C-alpha cells in the first residue's frame, strides 16, 4: 500500500488543432466504486468547477490512496454525442467491462472534470425507500420565474446554494446534498405550466446523505446575511415543517388506535354497568314507594267522604262484591229520581236553598266499582286504592312492548252535553311512574286541552307529579318516554296559568300544540268561595276547545271530586245556552256512570248551582255572549 500526496496527472490521448476534437476512449476493467447518479444530456454550458481535495481509493493488485489538491478549471464543453442517462445507485465495488466513449470539443487540452447531477427525489409518498431518510422539514424558495426556466437552470441553483454555504459552515459542498421535491421531469416538460412566480421545494442533507434540520435552518440564516448568486430573482424563502410517516409509524399508529379503542370500550362498559345499577336501585325504590303509597291511609276530607284508606277498602270488600253496579239497580233506572230541570227563574230560587240542594245531592245514585274489576297488577298505577276506573269507559293505551299492564291508565271517557261520546277524559293526576303513560294518552287521544284543578302538593302530601317543563324560560324541553314536551309560552292570570305546549312524538317526529290550563284557586279543603273564578276558568278553556278534535282532559288528584264538579259545570253551561234550562242532578248522575265517584261532597254539588246561576244571570242580562 503506497500513500502519495503528490498530484497525479491525468493521462489522455488527444488529437487536436485549435480547436481540436478530442476523442477519448476509456476502457475500465478495474472495479470502480460508483457513489453518484450521472446524467449527461446534449448541452452547451460554461461551467466553473471548484474541487476541494478528495480522497480516491482505487482497488487493484496494489492499492493506492491518493490525495488530489484542489483544482479549478474553466472549460467550454460541447457534447456532440447524446449519451443516454446512466443512473447508478451506491453499491459495493463491482467490476465492469463496458467501455465508455466520450467525445468532446475543447479550446485546449485541459483536464475535464465531470460532476454528477443529483437525482430527483419524490417525497410525497408516506412510504420511503430504505436509503432515503424521513424529512421533518424542507425549504421552499419562491422564484419570480416559471418552472421551465428553473428546470433549465437547475445546476446554477445548486451552485448558488453551495456558494452560499461557503460563507458559513460549508456544510453543503456537493450537489448531491441538495434534494429537490417538486422539480421533476413531469413538471419540466409540461408546456402549459407558465405560472409565475413558482416555489422550488428542496431539502439539504449532510455528507453522509442523512437529513439534517440544522443545515436547512442555516440556509435561511445565510440567505439573510449574504447575497444569493442565482440568475433568477428569488423573492422569498420559507422553512416548511413536514411529518412523513413510514410503515413502522403506521404500524405504531394502528397499535395506538387499538389501545385507545380498548380503553374507550372499557369506559363505555363501566358507564353502562353503573347506569344499570342505578336503574335497578331506582326501580326498586319506586316499587317500595308505590306499595307504601297504596297502603298508607291518606286523609282525603277535602276530596270526598268516600275516599277512604286501603284498610277500610279491604274491610268493605265483601260488601262491594255482594252489590251490583249501582246503575244496575232497578230503582235507579227511574229517570225522575235523578232529574230536576229548572229554568232561569227556578234556578235563581233553588240555588239559594242550601238544604234542598243537599237533599237532592243525597238522592243521586252513587256508582261504585268492585276491586276485582281492576286488572291484576294494575294497582301499582293507581294513586289511591279506592279510586278505580270503570272498565266500561276506561281509556286503553296502545301496549308498548311486552310490559305488564302497559295498556292501563286510571282514566275514563266522559260523555258531553246531549250524550256526546268521549267529549271529556276524567283521570287521576299522574304519578312519577305514570308520566309517560299520561303523555301517551294525550297523544293517542289527540287531546288539545288539559285542565288541571289541583296543586302539586297539599299539606306536605304529593297530589300530582310535575309533568310540565320548567317555567323559568321558554323552549325548555322535558322527555317522558317517547314524548318530548316543550314550553312555548306561559301566561299568568288571576288564579289561572295558561301554558302553550308543543308535544312531539319522537318515534314519528310529529308534533302537536296542546294548551294546559291550571286553576290555582281551589283551596285545600272545601270549594272556591268565588264561583266567578271557576266561570272565568271554563270560559278560557272553552276558547281553546273550538278547534279541538279530541277529548278534553280534566284531572285533580284522584280525578273524581273536583274533576266531576268542573265537568258538570261545563255541561250545565252548555245546556243552559241552548235550552235556557238546566238539570244538574241528571248531569251529575250521567258523569258518575262514566267516572265513578264524580262530585263527591255537598259543597262541590252546591258550587255547580252557584256557577250555573252566575252564568245564567250574566247571559240573560246580556253581560256576556253565548260561546
């Protein structure tokens, strides 16, 4: 092995005049390490090549290491023979026996140094070749020219970049360290690409061919401090951040996605388990509440003397079973026994005779329902043990799924004036467990008016579950099973609250307008002292009934005493409007035949006379018009 630092002359065979064509024939049988890609095309260029000392290793029978000093050569070269593009990747030394013929024309016999042109690297794919490093950032130089001009001056651009780094750390010394991203053959040969200015995207690598972010950042710093020796006008430069993922990154991402999916599924399963546990606890408590509600004696003096506790109901069970339905008794079939028609004059006189009113009330037959007429298991849906809907007129819900007694609700159809079928629905106030049933009934019966004559609580006892949206703001929603209730408007009057609701069926996505009227002037015990408030309430309700196509729902807490009184007042008013006479006991009896227990106390019965007398006086005196 011999090491020499003396310049080694390059021996060529040249036949020339001035200028003399030089024919150089080189036959290489020695394995030559090729580390670059060389592209030779017909061209006429003036090239200034600066070569720093390089180390060349030649493998031969005797190995020689030669250090060549820096050579500067100015050459005008015209290639007369197009040579096809030769691309050679970095390989281990291999022997080649193919001769390479190079024909050149020169002004004088000078040594020719040919620098390989860098290959175009496409980094738009997310899958990189093994010898191309992943690029986290790249440079974008904006040139005030077209892509065609840039392609023609590609080498000048690289030389300008190398020259710029000579002013700095000289990290970029060869053209192979400059890798273009968007300067490729397709864009260069596109005749329609005349866009200007254009962006030239490239990145810089170190001597080992590895991407180095610091070299790319240094380019911007050097460009700010020194002149960029490039014939085309550079108007801007940017350092673009870029993340290129390879196959391994994709596998890691897939693995991370699987881990995240497993975590999400575990969380969902845990939440579902907690919700199921809470649901079981709530259902269990509801059952306890319903049982206690059925079996706890409740004071109902303000509702009826007949509303007794479950214990008394059981005690009287045998008596109820032994008796027939009250209206089945032949004595009660005598229409004269329950009829007392009065004209306007007789109404004024009779409404002031309280003893006669009480006696008439006691003569009206009482309709009762046997406990065994209740569907098995339906007692959990009754607010009071002794308030049972009559089977003949009971409202039936459309069954939902396989739920037991899903068609049951404590409500009855009540006939209107002149026997109008299903004009009203008298029902108990909904409980927490029957709120979806209540709104299902409203929807299925196409009810547009709801009249409520009870408070939510009285004397600390719940009388009615809150089934309306919050009244603080409008457009509030509440969900009850398959139904959504929205408050659209709320108006407060004297002892009256009017709520305009929107009832939406979530299964069919249809909605209806429903008016809810809440009378707040009924005392805990007794009846309202001013019959005018009841009359005003009924007049307001009737103004919303004109276009209604379904039964009007009326309810208090049990759906019997106050409910029957309000329905009797409305029917009596309608009767007096048309015939100028009224038959209150017949009206009450007809209501009881539909809803057992309607109009329960003497005070409630007397209130009916007061309301109809007030209405008759105003109507006959021309104070109000017939509705």
